[in-house]
């Protein structure tokens, strides 16, 4: 159905109004207001240099990226085979697995995070089991450190990866795989030369979604991480709640937003290009 | 070069048997079509030869080599798939090169062979295009080039021309036939289009319910079908019900009908005669051979042929195809006529 330009905008209007009112306006107001409170341009420049020059803050930015990258990697490694299995399932088995993936989302993220804390604590179920099996002598430190953050965040973000990859894999014409096999390709070659390239846009989209969500994550690292696993969202919250340093929080927000938008623009450019090649 | 032998191939899915003990020998360099309606087992048979489907019982031999349990990749076949199966992420060059690069041939050898295959299907210059940028006929050529590039001894084709329009289909039929005979490849070709099978094949295997209903050269199976099914499947067929009374076959209205080679001695049956073997003449005119009086029900002008339907009695209609010519007088619906044919142009079928 061809749409006129006007009716197109009318259909988009409610969403645009909501986003503007609840997201765009507050964030511009927050950043502009915070920075304006410093005074003129030279004061803002000085604050920027001070904030982004602080080793603690630089370390947090680095930490955040490393954690987000690690989580993305684990989500991909776990999610790819899962999605493949899901894309091959039919009927009741498919529904069951899908429900298992999506159902946790009906419970609060705080509840789920506490559940992980019960599992991963020094006297938690995982350590108890490993100790009683005699696999370890000392309880493993799985909580309040990087390991805990990675486990918790990978768990929370995995479904985004799985569902994105699933959509890409479901779109692959299975006859192409059969054709490749008929032309002499071994199973691994079929995967490497046909299936992987045909699902690569899903891999990129999934990684991007997970990375963008991970880089701004707050609750899981706050509850399951240690002091050295501070992430940017936590730092922003701390600057406002504890230090009441709104300009620093605003500057951190700009950095976070810039990373996200930069990644998104790279992705959409790539997507346009592959579209032109006829995917 | 390699022949193909099928020995009592059988395949069931659950309680449904789709291929029932098929045996046949396909000679080296032969072009054999598997022709049949959907559900007749022709695609399953091809899939077993390709190795995508494992036979429940029976054997498949290429030459003297038993390949029944060999995975598809080790059968070294060329294949053209329905809908072509062109890889969307690879350009034409890399699509055609695929069977060579998976076998890790040296780069210059790959380039040489791809160039040859592209020349053969007249697609030179399209190397950097992608599947979506090609017309149906060009995609078909890519699929064909990819099937012959590794110089296989046997090529399997699964309804390769089904998606093309009629003129292009005829042109591609000629090209496929020409290329496969030039390269001396054994071709097994699945189709449900009888005209295509007649045009291209050395022999046709007509399949019905998982069995081979008849196997023979195109002219042979067209002129001498062994069953009503084959007669009907290979084009228009007149099937006139007959009864044997005192050793003489009698058709509608008790007219005696003669059949030159009447070996069957069936008590009842159907006389088979193709529409183009039937002559139409005015009522009462003297004619050779068998004749039946009737009334023209309809006339259709098909261009090269005029197709006339004649009601012989309440139950039997005869279809008559008359070649168009300068002397043709168009018959008219309602005319009283007689249809006639020679005893050598018909035979009796069970049914």
C-alpha cells in the first residue's frame, strides 16, 4: 500500500511525540542545563578536560567497554548454536524452547539478579555442588567480581542475541545448504562458506544490540559486581546521587551516547551496503 | 565416463511408500528424463541418486561403483536445482567456482575452468553480478555453468526450467541438450512437462505412484503407451471403449473396429489413438480403416492445429487435430461428420 508523505508522518507522529517528550527533551535539558550551570564555554572546556582526564573516569570508560565486549562475545558464542537449534525446531518443541527463553522476561530483573546471587554465592548452589563433587577444595569467587558481572549480564542479554540470530537463520534457504553439500562441500565448509555468511548480518545486528544494551547497563553490575567493576551508568548515577556533580554526569552521558550512536551509524551504513548487493 | 544403475530402489516416509522397487540402467552419455505428476516419486528418486535421501533398500551404482551409502559430497555429481539455488552472498564467478573451490583446486585452474563454463553457457561478462541482478534465464545459465564446471560424469537436473516462460524454456532446452551431448555427460532430468521430456530425452521413464509405468524412447512411449495412464500423461489421447464380441472388437454403436497388432485379446478395453492420427470427413463419404459417425461439438483454432471435438454418442467424445494448411476448411459445430483412422495407428489398452 503506497503511503503519502503526510500520512506517513501522521502514523509516526505518536511515537515521535512520545520519544521527544520522554527522551529527547529531558536529555537535552539535562545536558544543556548541567553544562550551562558551569558558566561560559571556557569553564565547560575546563570541566571537560578535568572529567575526561581523570584516571578513575577513563578507567571506568575502559572497563565498561571491556565488560560490554566480553558479554557480547559470550552471548554470541552461546547464542549462535542455541539459535541454530531453535531455527531447526518445529511445533511443540519450538514453542517450549521459545517460552524458556522469553519467560524469564516476565519476572523483574531485580528478582532474577538476586536469584543469580543465590546460585553463585560462596555458599551458593553452584559452589556447594562443585565442593560436594570434590571438583574444588575452596569455594570459587563467582560473585562481587568481574565473573559475576559477566555471568549475570550475559544471561540477561542472551535472548536479544538469540532472537536476532534466530530471525536471520530462519530466513536462510535450506536448499542452499543442500546444494553446497551436493557440490562437494563438507559440513564445516557448508557452515563456513554458506551458512555463516548468510547469517552474518544477524551476527552483526545481535552483537550491536547486546553491546549497546550492555554498555549502558546498571542493575546487574551494581548488584553482582565488585568495586573494580564500576560501569559508566553506575558512575553517572553516583555523580548525581552522591557527588551531585551534574556537569560530570552530563559529560559522561555525552560519551555514552556518542559511543552508542557511532556504533549504530557504522551498523546502518554496513546494512545499507549489503542491501545494495542484493541480500 | 559413467553409467547409472538403479536396483530395486525403495523409499518410504512413515506408512507412505513413495518409491517402489525401481530398477533401471541409464547408459553412459544418455539423456534420461523422469517424467510424472507430482507425488509420483520422481524427485525422491533423484534425491536418492544425489544422496540427499537414503534408500530404504536397493542399490545405486555409478559405473561399477556402489554409491548407495556415499554422502552427496563424495558422489561427484553436477546438479541443477529447482529454483537454481544460487548463493545470494556470492557473485556469479564465485557461484560457478564453488564446486572447484570446495575441492581446493589451484587458483589459476579455477579461473580457467570457470571461464570455460561461462563461455559455454554464454554468460561471459556477468562474473561480478549477483543472483538478484540477473533475469530468470541468466540465473538458469549460472546454475548450469556451476553444474558442469567440475566436469562431472553425471548431471542431475530437478525441474530446472519450471520457472521460465515458454519461449525461453524452449531455447534453454536446446542449449542444455546441446551442452550435455557435447560434453558426453549422463543426464538424469526430472520434469512434469511431457513436451519437455519428449523434446530433450534419449529415453523417458514415466512414473506413476512410485513405480516406472513405462520406459522407452520418446517416440516409442508416445506412439505405443502401455497403459491408459501413460497414454493420457503424454499429451492428448482418444480412448474409445470397446468390447470383444465373437472375436471382433466393437466400439460405440456396435461399430467393428480393427487393430493391426491386437495381441492382448482382452474382453473389454480401450482403443488408443492420438488426435493427429484421426481424419475428419463428411458423413457418408467413403473412408479407409476404422470409422465412427458423430456430430461436431466444438472447434478450437490453436494456430498450427485445429482441434475438433466430435460427440460419437452420449458417452464418447473423439478429439481430432487437423494440421493447419492453405486447403483447410474450418469444420463447424453441429456438423454431422465421421471420424476415421487406420488400424495401424491404434492399439488396445487395458482399462
